[in-house]
C-alpha cells in the first residue's frame, strides 16, 4: 500500500530551514521538515499549507515541487513523500499537532542535529541546503 504524503521546505530570510521535532512515530524525537499525509479531497499544495500550519503555526504560500522520496511505513506500506518549497506569509512560530518542538536551523547547524534518515541527502540533491 502506498500512502501519499507531503513535506514543506521553508527557508527564512537568513537561509535557515524550518524544522519540527517529531512528537510521534515515525521518527519520534528526530528533526525533519513539517509534513504528513494528504487527506481525502486535498491536493498537495493544500496539504502542505495545512500541515505547516498545524505543526508550526505559520501560514505559507506553497511553491514548486522540490522532489519526491519514498520511505518505509507500517505493515509493509510505503510513504510516497512529495516535498514542496514554501514561503512564510504570516502566523506565529509555535510547535503544534504532532510536533514536540519547532525551530529555524542554519545550514551549519543541521549536521549536528538528529534528523530523519535521508533528509539532508535529499535536500542536498535538490540544491536546497
């Protein structure tokens, strides 16, 4: 079974990346970009904007598809994750929904953080680090 998911790649004016610490499996306790499952009736941009709002409190304008990755899910499922760039348009930064923490991270800080497997490789491959 394939599960369609999205992620939002958001940088601030200083080039820092928006990260959430996952509060639940998969990846509980690890830092990643905000995202999650696409709900029935949603398109990818709607899902990206909703997930970012729920997890970080920020409103965004969703941009282009940056790339797609696949990750193993529960019971043999595969998460098909479509990651999009996005730009903050409003809101107040705060951890919410299934995020236990939220922060902006400078590129030099990313390698020192416990991040979800494959995140930094994918962002580097897509030219977004």
